[in-house]
């Protein structure tokens, strides 16, 4: 049986090397690991970093909104 799919994990929020954490440090199969960045493309102060990061996206504080 063949199972196909894309697996994405957040890098984590401990300001540490993502290589130290599972499942982000898996190599077979290798997930896509997403980190948080600032609006100037610097790593967010809380995001995990390292060689296993594949993509980064701007992170902002979530705000509740009444609709």
C-alpha cells in the first residue's frame, strides 16, 4: 500500500535548535518544518531555528475579534 501526503510541522516555540525535537527532526520521511519570522525576515524571538527549518512565515499575536 502506498500512502501519499505532505506533512508540515511548526518548528516550536522554545527558542532552541529544532534538531532537538521530534517529530520536527524526522529524516525519513522528512516533514516540512515551518518557523516564525518577523516582518523584517528575522527569526521571531520565540521560534526554534536550525538546519531543519524549511520555510518561515511572519508571526503575529493573535487577537480575538467579535463578529
